[in-house]
């Protein structure tokens, strides 16, 4: 069945759900977690996989429909070669180990990013996992690997131009949205960054336009369901105005008011 395109938060006011539909996380602080324990940095990456498991479970339990995790940025190649190679091995081992369980849990699995620099065996495993879980609809789990927000926008522009070779102007946000690597999901409602830094680090630059941003000092290996609850509670305390005033929001909450302009936002399962 064809899926409807998702609302662009800058073109239409999206429906706001109590539980964020899409949570996007920069999983930061693994190295510092390990160093605090006098362990090698990579021990923190290993431990971080436990947090990934806990957060997936918690998202399913809470009814979050999309979870996007930043696992490796296009800038992370600048790290020492042995750390990069450890991360690649860890990704491969974890995927191999978890693939059946992910599938049994009804998870739709996707990887976004420029995979051309990855070992063919890893790319192969990713593609097979994606194909296996393509029709699942419980939680869409996206791993951003060798991902960069600028890369994403550039590749989308290129694809958009290739699709419409005759057109010189008049492109819309929807035209670009359709070519972005996350074109199968809504924009993140809630962005979380662990590890204390307050920056986006070239994550989903286009898609975070109207996301609620949440920064915590908790290091990723310490991040668990309780920590996610705190982030969601913070999200729930925000007023998502999308350019409007508080008064307008209160007005639109009244029972006699017209329903929100967009009612197809939840129609994606
Ligand atoms: C995040 O943890 C994991 C990746 C970037 C792969 P870091 O490795 O960046 O941990 P810190 O920031 O050095 O503590
Ligand atoms: C961002 O973390 C990327 C991932 C979590 C995968 P970094 O730790 O690499 O970010 P910067 O470079 O400190 O901003
Ligand atoms: Mg870091």
C-alpha cells in the first residue's frame, strides 16, 4: 500500500501527540563513560549497545512509532583507526546477534547514511536485515551510520534534480523531502542528546527544523528507560507553537474549534 507523505512542519501544522511519534537520539558519552572507569574508550561503545536495547524496548512499550539513533557520523572517520574499526565490528556483531530478535519484535529496520565506505559484508548484512523487516510495523528503527545532515541534503538535491531534469525552479519542500534518506518517517518530535554537549553535530539538519530539543548530561551507557521517561516528560511540558501564539493554541484546543488542519499525520503505520 502506498504510504502518504508526511507533513512538513514548516508547510502544515502537524498534529501533536502526547507521546512523541518520532524520537531521534545522538548517543554521546561512551568514551567518557569508559574513561571514568579507567577502561579503554571502546568499552563504552560495547556498553552503549545495552542502552540501545533498553531504549528500543521502552519505545515499543510507550508506543513511539519511529526511533532514529545516530551511531556513526560522517566526521567520526577522523577518529583513530582502531576505534573506527572497533565500531564497525561492533555494528556488524550486534546486528548479526540481534537481527532475529528485532524481527520477532515486529521492528522495521533501516539504515541511513553513505554506506559506500563500508565493508561489502556489512552493507550486505544491512540490506538483508532491511529486506527481512521491511513489512514490520511496530517500531521503525533507523540507524544513522556514516550519516551527515549536509550529505543528506546534498544527495537529496541531486536526486531531485535528476528526477526533474527539465525543471529550473519552483521546487517545493515536498520535492526535497521525498528524496531525503528519512523520507519514510515523520520529522522527529523529540531530539535527545546524551553526554552533555549541546550541539547537533551534523545530524538531521533538515528534519530537526521544529523538533523539541532535549540535552542531558547522562552518558549514553547510563541512559535507560527512566532517563527516556524524563526526556518525554520534558517534551510533554513544552508548548509546540509552530510559529503561532499561545492564545491561538488555547483557542484551537477548545472543543468547538475546527479539527487540526492535518488529520492524516497518524496514517503511516
Ligand atoms: C558516542 O560516544 C559514540 C560515537 C560517536 C560512535 P563518544 O565516543 O563520542 O564518547 P565521548 O563523547 O568521547 O565521551
Ligand atoms: C556525534 O557524536 C555522533 C554520534 C553520536 C554518532 P560525537 O561525539 O562524534 O560528536 P562531536 O564531534 O563531539 O560533536
Ligand atoms: Mg562524543
